[in-house]
C-alpha cells in the first residue's frame, strides 16, 4: 500500500515582500541624495527631488507594510515579519523629516534672519563666493523685518561689556566650535572699524548651506554683536536660521555671564 503525503503550501504575502523591498530601497536613495549633494555632484533642486523620492518610497513602503500586516494577520500567510520591518524602516526614515516639516510649516516662509533688521550685517566675502543660482544676499527690507518680528520676537542683538576685540575673539571661538567654514574674519579696530566674521553653516544630514555674517560693533559700554543667517537655496528655511541665530546668541550670553 502506497501512502500519500499531503503537503500544505504556505503562501507568502506578495504585499509584505514588496513593502520590505521598497523600504530597503528608500535607504540608499535618501543616503545618495545627501552624499551627492555634499560632494557637489548634485545641485540643490536635483538633490531635493532625490530626497523627496526616497522619502516617498519610504512612505509607500510604510503604507503597504501596514496593509500587509493586517492581511497576514487575518489569513495566516507568511510575511508578517517583513511587513513589520517595512513599517519600522519607514518610520526610521520619515520621523526626522516629518518633525522638521511639521514644525516648519507653522512658521512663515523666511530665508533670511537678522538680529538687526534695520541695518543687517552685510555679506562681503560671501557675495563673491555665492553661486549665481543661489538666493539673493540682499535683505528683504521692512516686509521681511515685520514678518520676522512677529514670528521670532526673541531674536535681538547681544550687548557685551567686553571690549570689541574680546567680543570678537569670543564669537570667533564659538563659530570655530560649531565647525562652520570661515570665509573671512576681520577684527574690530577701536571705534574706527566694526569686526566681522563671515562663514558657511552646513545642516547635519543633507548638508544644506546657509550664509552667516556676524558683526561686532563698538558701543559706549563695550560691544554689540549682531548675527544674520540666510539660506543659500530654497524659499522656506523651516525655522533653521532662527534656531541657528538663537543658539549662537544664547551661547554668547552664557559666555558673558561666566565672565
């Protein structure tokens, strides 16, 4: 007598498989966007499109992974692990950008922030080094100033009792600590010349560049420090310039209290 063995074929969810593949593929796309932009192989717009493509793939993978999870849970098909992994990767890729975007969309579309809107620090060296397709280095005037005051009322100059030379050295040390690329550093000369530091700040992940100009002006009691930060590209800084200015001024105020 011949015994027959019955084999039950376990079906693997194709949706789980594809969600996992898309999630994995989104990782090198996002990484490639950052790498190619930082190394200069991609300009701002192509890099932004590449980044958006990677984030879009991650979002699709997360949605498909969620659907696949419930399908495999109900049917008993294989693939629940890959579905969960796809959702996890999607959350990992999207969490940071989503938080920045959600916060930034509640802020006005500014790209140029200055502690002195009436007489903002100028870009001299940066004007020579700025690419043609970059944002203008001319401050937006009274309209920009009015919007800035409403959105960021706490951004103001810092007055120090230190000499202009001491203030310049303190600010220069803070800029170097942040690893900004310094293009020019002109120390003050008594009451005859303002001190000025011009630098380029780079965002941590994508490497988006912002122009920074810092002015140290002599006053009757010491020195006044003004900071201006302007995004090199884009029409909305998502609050990054205000954060940069506020952080630098906070550190400068802390240095003043310690002394």
